[in-house]
C-alpha cells in the first residue's frame, strides 16, 4: 500500500501497518488534472462535514460526495487516499479507490464509484481485490453506482444551503416549535416570517437533519416537514 504521509513524502506500508492511518486526512495520491477536450468533470466539493474541500473526477463522484456529506454518520472523508498494490498472474496491479470515509463509530469505509454499465470484467476483478483487502484490514468496502434520481435531486438542492451562513438564529430557534407537528413546508416557512428569509434556514435544518421530510418524493411547498425527535 502506498500513501502520502504528513510530511508530503510517499510511504509504503503493508496492510496491517496501514490499518491505523487516518486516510480521511491524507493527501490524494493522484492529482485531478483538467485539460482541453477532457471527457470527465473534475473539481472540488466543499464539505460541510469537514469544513474543507474534497476532490472528485466525475459528476457521479460529486453526487456521492454530496450524499456522504449529507450522511450524519460520516465524520471525515478524503479522496484518492492510497494506492492498493498487489501481484496477479505475475503482474503488478494497482488501484487508488475514490474515497476513504470515517464514520462516527470509528469505522473506516473505502468507496469506489462507477456507473453500473461501466463495470467491465477487468474492473470487477480490481473491485473484488479491493474488497478483500478492506475485509483483511477491517474496513467496510462499498462499490456504488447511480443513486436514486429523486433522492439525489432533493439532496443536491439541500446541499445548496449546507453552509452555516444560511442559518438565521431567530428562525433556527423557532423552527422546532413551528414544525413540532408535521406541517407543509411553505406553511411552516410563512409562520417563521418572510419565506424569502426563512426558507434558507429551513433547508439548512433539513440538510443538518434537525428537520426531516420524505426525500423519496420531490420536495415542494407541500412537502410535510417535522422536527426531529418530535
């Protein structure tokens, strides 16, 4: 296994030694280049979970970063965290998983993102090898594909309000009482004041999980919203 140490040098360790490394904090082992005629879309996602940027190499990777950022069990994440190295049929093979995620209970999760139609046989071999390596270390391994389009659209919308600047203290303080009973989104926003001023906070609270709504259906002014724990 190869990864970038805290001093910026590339390190090589066996799996057992690397198990305790905080890969969610490690620098990427690969860059995210941009060039004319590029077919994939690279960029940086600002994560509300870590208060910093995480790189992605496709819109699908960005969508899964959004979902990870929305997941309350996730406390850390990093992209291209390490090179997994192994020998196969006399050849040296390598693979850099897309993300390393740390959960609140301390579990490490390695994530690969690939559209389901593009998992070719040789790719499946790589993903299977990665899964075996993760099991040996005690990490969870996830190979993820296209997310549910409705859930993704809703979470992508809420992500636009993920930054703390969207939180108005007065609206935040009043929202639990307004939504103590399940209430249509716009009705609750109007009870909180001018919807133009209150809706950003309502969306932020939905992002943070302090309010909830059914994200399996499209969000609208009629969506039923309730305070969590009520």
